[in-house]
């Protein structure tokens, strides 16, 4: 079946062979020794009975490992050639194959799908250490689930169940799948295919879900762009992702998204399509609604498998070398599936998520809802009154929020005034949560319990408190690791620290990425030789085994769950005529956790105000979310002997 196929037609790289080869070789029926009359006599029924004890067929391995049939056959054949070093694999090749494969339609090689070079390049960031891949494949932590398969299941089993409640009404699972399939076929008509990147900048709307499901149906990769980003922030991200299309909202008074995207289309060679999801679609753009209405219900001929990339996220900031990471369907969904017992969610649940879908936290919440066939209550934009109104009207049973959401509602006096009696469980995540904030939400929920979760874009949920634990554990710690995860704290010398001592948190588990996309230096810093991921967070484990985050080694500012890299902002500020040198550092804030303060050493005999600096940033296309909110003038910056600013000393200058 694969003889003569190019690697660009199978999507196979040498690194992929290294990742999956050993497990496929050992679990394949061709590797297992078959003896006796059934094989000699070609007794297919008896051979079928022997199979559980003698190995798996290529089709069975493909389902288990989340690969295509061709990929398994290709990898197995290569491994047999390398191991046996002779041609006896020809005698074993497709043992019993005539019986199994005759029903499959033969496709000439020249008619077969071929990956673009950019897709193969992105796929390389999903090449796991063979030891890690083998562990998760053999244990079943990774399986053949895909996002579109989960949607197909609920559209078939509960077609009239509500998938989402949006601002304009509700959508059922059946209609959600129908619209997604039509859009998927329209994407194919536009020339978008498996492995291509579709960028999206939309709030939590049904349109976002439709694009997400449509992209995953055809094996495209969804790259999320945060809502506050503007052209200056998005250009390097879209260029790095090699996006083929971008889906955005309509023009608004504060932000003309379509015009911004059309300008970017002229600058970025790969960007071919600007799709407008809401409002009018200007000339040279496509209307999302028209793509859906004009699409067909034809089955997708090249659907994704679980090992294919599904989403491409950017962890922070914008720079010439963005820090990007890809999740395939295995790492994207395994965390949700395996952590499900913590939540005890069912299709009867109604889920309200505060985090945007453009964040990993938001995608995680969306997948949790999809996993059990529950209903999502969508919140396009957060305001304290808006969140409380949605809870009272939507009656969610499961709530996901950031500490900033809860703190803002508490400060406005809305928690004690609102009816949160429908909420069974509430998870707080996105940034460190002060205990008083967690207790405030717990006290406002007469029938529910609060839990905390720690995660990152690189791993989704790594730590979680059980909802049946005492309030002291749920509100004052992050509990312990989620299933399949391990956590350890290490000192500066790399040795393990004792319980109660602070160290850098390192983790490993089923949803940790294989590595960053096209960023070898970041991979070298972030991963240990034995598969641990260095989070950059400082933590300690108490005597009861619960983990507490105590700080961060990074300079990233965590403003209400939105992580801001100050490096690029500082570079722009340093170019201001009044500024000699600047440094941005976090200052504590009881609502958002942290705010950004800019420390400025001025040029001689000049002055500057915060408003003037922000106006300068605006002129230089820096997103407002990155602007500092406080200004401190310093006589001299604290410096190391090598002339690096000591940010930890800024608050004392």
C-alpha cells in the first residue's frame, strides 16, 4: 500500500520514525512469530483468533496510536528492514492482507494527498522522545480520539442537545456539526488542506466554535491570536505560523480588524485569505456566513488522525523569534479525558467559562464541554455585572474563572448579591489566586465547591485540587498532580529540594508538548534530558503533599491571567526622546494579581508623563494590554557588573 509513496505523501519524517517506530515494531503482528498449520494453510479465522496473543495489524495500530494506516505501514516496513537486515519482511508483509485490504479502494500514488513543506516542518515540533511516546501509547494515555470525532459522537447520539448558548441564541450539536462540515468543505475549496494553519482572532462566540471544529475536521491547525493584539503584535506571529488564512471580527470603532488583516496579507507571503466572521465583509475579504451557507455536506476524504497537529499557540509577547508551540489531538485531548473523574461532568452539565478561547485555558474548557456532550454558556467579553448576569440567567452547573474575574466581582460587591446556587463546582486558574479570593467565591456558592488548577499552554492542566477536599486545601493550595502527571521541585543546582523548601517546578505528563516550534534555544532551556519540563515557576510541597506556587523565575508580568513579556515594550520606550533607559516590572494588585510599572531613567533636563509614554506606545502599534499603568522616575537604574538591570531591586530604588 505504501511502496513508492514519498514521505511528503505520508507526512513521515525520520524523527517521527524514531518516535513511533519501536512501539509499532514490537506490537505489530509481523514481528510476532506465527507457527503451525493455520499460517501454512491460510486459515484466516484461526489466524484472527491468534491475533490478540501475537500482535496487532497495521489498521489496529493506526487506531491505537492515532496515525494513518499508511503511516503505520511505512514506519513498520522501515523498522523491519533496519532490524532484520534481510528481506524476510517480504514474506511477512501483509500476512492475511488479502482478506483485510481487498475492500479498500486503491489510490494511485500520483492522486494521493501531499503535505506542504510548511506542514511537515510544523509536524517536526511534535516528534516526542521515543520513551515518552511509547509510555503514553502503550498505557492508553494517548489514543485515536480527535476533536471532530468527539463532535461526531454527540451529533449522532444527542443531535438535539444544546452545544452552546450564545448572544444570539442556542445551537444544537447536530446543527453545530452541519455548519462545521459545510465550512470545512469551503476551506478545502479555498485550497486550505491538512497541515495548513488557520489563524483566528475572535471572542467566545459560536462562530469561533464553528471555525475550530471545521479546521480540525480537515486536519488544519488553528492558531489563536489574543483579542487585544493589533497588527504590530500579529505580524510576526502570523509569519512564524505561516498562516494560510485568518478569521477575524468585523470593523468596530476601536479596531478595524478586516483592514488590519488585509494590510498584513500584503506583507505575509503565505497569507491568502481574510475571513470576516461578524458584521460586513469588505472587498477582498470573505464572509464566514457565506462560506458556511455555500459549503457542502460531502464527507472529508483526508480527515486528521490523533497524531496530527490541532492547535498552534504563542506563549507570550511578540519578537523576531516568537515562542510557539503545537499540540496534536493526543496532547490536546488526553488531559481532558484522563482528568474527567475530578469533575464528574455529564451531558446534563451547563458550563460557563470565563477565559477566552484564544487562551489555552479557554480551549481546555471548550474541550471539557465537548468531551461529555455538555452545553456551553458563552461570554464574549468580561465585565463583573455581565458575568453575574450570565450565571443567574444561564444557570451553569460548572464554572471556570480566573482570579481576576472573582476579585473584580468581589470588589464590586456582586458576589454576595448574586444567585450562584446553580453552580456545583468552580475552578479558578490562569494566575496565582490569593486565598481570600477563593474563599469569597466558595462562600457565594451555597451548593458548590471551589477548586484550583495550575496549568500552562505547554501542558494544560498539571495540578488540581480535588473538589471533595477540605476548603483549606482547595482555597489555599493547588493540590497535587492531575492523573498521569508527575511534579518535582529542584534547586539551582538541579537537585531535588525537600518538602517545605522552594524550588523550580518541573513536570511531565501526557499533555506536555514535545517542544517549541522552530526554537531550539527555548527547547534547550525548557526540557531536561530525562523528559521533565522546566516551568519557570517557583513552588513548594507541604507536609500533606499539596503544592503551592510561591513565585516565578521569569520576568513575565501576569496581569489577570494575561501574561505580558515586557522586553519589546521596553525597546519601544527606550526609543522615546525623553527616555535614557526603561524597565518594566510587576507591582502587586489585589484585583488583577499584578500590574505593570515602568521605571524610567530620563535624559538630562527633560520630563515625561505616563500619558505621554502610552501615547508613544500607541503610535508604535503596541497593544494597549501591554501598556504600563504606573510610572516611577529613577535617578539611576540598579545594574549588575555586566550592566544588566536588576529588576528585583527596582521597587527599592
